[in-house]
């Protein structure tokens, strides 16, 4: 039977199939080539990425490069620290500007800032050293008028810091032109004989250290009075080579008897000292006190009544870390003549010229490295009651002029 011309062999169909796909592939290639030439006319510089071979990985990569939708909100910003606002922060780093007294920093933040010591010893501005008068008080300042007379005319040579109960507003009972007005620092409640007393002292030191102009630091109470005029006291402290922290070994029950053996080995009985709470220190010793993280925790845990931190912590600390920098005496006089657990008090009837001169000239001590002793040993006196103000004001003008 003759072959049907309309029928084709399988090999013929295969040839037609290959030709068809060849034409389709050629058409696609031409279209892609034309599109690429058109796209290149925009002169876009593409980065030379090395794409991974995995299709799934490539898809993830492309999605990451796509910009976020216009409607999406930016990620939330971290809120600034609530402790100090920007204006307060800047003032802490102004070398010749007094930092703000009222701030929102915690004790740890203040101690950290106050512990910073410049490595360059020379100041980049004209620095006039000041004395920081730090008043640790319960409430009011009944002897404020006497101190007003003492400070008058010397505003560039001193700073005042007041620590009182946080609910008591010192400025409410004072006129705006008082040297104590607005001088309260962030304070906390204090209990006598408890660690909170030392916390308050360290808080005062730390806040005063923030002012680089402060060179000497004296701790006072609301019952303290100055015994000399400002110039005499300023020169005495600024020119002193030593600090004035009473620190001595007392073998009695009220001395060594308060030592807790659990303090060993951090603090030994040989290190243990007793002394007056009312101290005067320079910047170096003050920084040691507020930055101490070795001895303070031991005292806080093991020195509770009848062991009183205010009589032992700073005297012991100074004896351990900077004994050669201390004079081992205080410049604040109190009357222990009655041999009681508390010093004598002085009211209106006890105030006299004879009393003040006995304190001012009735003692001998050494000053700096001089071989001779001096009679100017105490600069301040304590335990003067509110009713002593008026007789003190009568005596004070002559006291200032050195007439008595």
C-alpha cells in the first residue's frame, strides 16, 4: 500500500518540535535583550552583590533591601535618663560654674560623678579655692544671723550646703537674701547613731565635690558657731597641709570595746579608731570617703549601737588609707568636762567673753610642719542653744575685730 502523504514519521515530528522551541527561545531572548538596553539608559549604578545560589535565600535578601512602607512608623526612641535633664547635665561639666544643688540624681550617681579626678593638675581657668561649709541639721538654723555676719563680704570664697529632713524647707524661714536660702541638697531622713548619719555626711561631701572650686570641706551642725572672723579661718584651712579628723586609739569600752571581730580581716583591731564626727578635710580625703566601697559595707553590716558609725567610720577609714595626710585632731570644740555621754550645752546664761577666750586661746597644738606650737587650735565650737544667739550677737562685733 502506498504511503499516505498526510502522515509523518515520529522523527519528522521531533524535528518540527525542536524548530518550534528554537523559534520561541530566540524570540524571548530578543525581547529580554531589548528590555535590558532600555533599562540601562537610566544609568543606574547597581552594587556588585554576589547573590547566593539558593532561590529561597535570594528571596529573603531582596525582601530585606526593600524600603519599609510609607505608612509604617519609625522604631520607638529610647527615653532619656530621668535623673538629670540636659541643662543640668551641661552644668555639671562647666568647670567654672557651680552645679545645681537640687537635682534628681541618686546617691550612687552623685558619688560616681564626685569621684572623678582630673588627670591634668593645672586648671584651665583662674581658680579661686573655696571652703565648703556643710551643715548637717535637723530643721531650722536658729543661729543663722550670726553666720550671716560671719560670711558677709566673702561670697567668692565659700559655698554652703545644707542637709536636713526632706520634709523641712530651710528657705521657708529665711529671707531670699540669706546665704542659706536655696542651699539645701537632696536629703534623706537621718537617725542618730545609725548608718544614715554617715550617708548624710557622704552626701554632703559628694555634692560639694561637684564644684571644682571647693578645696576644703568642713562639717557643721545647727549648734555650731565660728570662733574667729572669716579671713582668719579661711587662711588657716586653705594653707593647711593636713586635714583635721580626730582619730585615736581608745582602749576603753567606748573605743576598742565597740570593735566587732566580724569585721576582720577587712578591718582589724589595730586599724580601729575613734574620733569626733565633726571633720574638716581636703579634696583628696573627701574623694576617698565618698568613693569607699571596701570599708563602708563592713561598717554598715557590723557597726550598730552600741557601735556608732559617726564616731568610728571616718576616723578608721582615714587611719587606713591616708594616715600621713591627717593631723589627728578636730577644729571644732565641744565641752567634755562633765565626763558624760554627751557634751555640755551653752545657753543664754553661759555666754561670756571669758568662755569664748578660754576656747580660743586656752589650748596648744601644732600646725603644719612647724616645730613650735600655736594657740589657734579650734576654729568652731558646738552645742550653743538657740537662746544663746542674742548675747553672741552682742559679743560678735568685737570678736570679729580681734578686740577680745
